């Protein structure tokens, strides 16, 4: 089972790095580099992680649609998808149209 998880992570790694770069650009996080962001860091809330807010969430929704052809209509679904870079990558990997 562990090997399967490692293989999955290896296939997601390029997408995770791409998402880090696109998020830094879209949200104007100029002081950050992709290396500063762990794929499992929380994206929203205070404390650890990026500490993004609701305006950032809207930017991420636009990014998903523009770059990957994914439209999120259900806010509850978005909350689950935007937990971390890894959860976004997993969703994009299986739902992208671009």
C-alpha cells in the first residue's frame, strides 16, 4: 500500500510544483518561492500554512477554471479541494479538461 502512495505522489509532483508557481503568481505572493510551500500545508486560516482568505479563494477558483477548465459550483466542494496544494493537485489530476 505504501508503494502505491509513493507512486501516486511521484506522478502528482510535477502538478504540485506547477500549482505552487501558479498560486504564487495569481495571489501575488512575491516574497514566496515554491520551495517555501509544503504540499500538505493548510492554505486557509490562521497559524501554520499560507493563511489565505476568502478573496484568495475566489482567485483560486478563477485559476482552476482558466488553467485547467474546472468549474467549481459547490462551495462545500471547494472547501475540501482547497485544503492544501496536494488536495488541489489530486482534484485537478482527475477533473481537468485542459
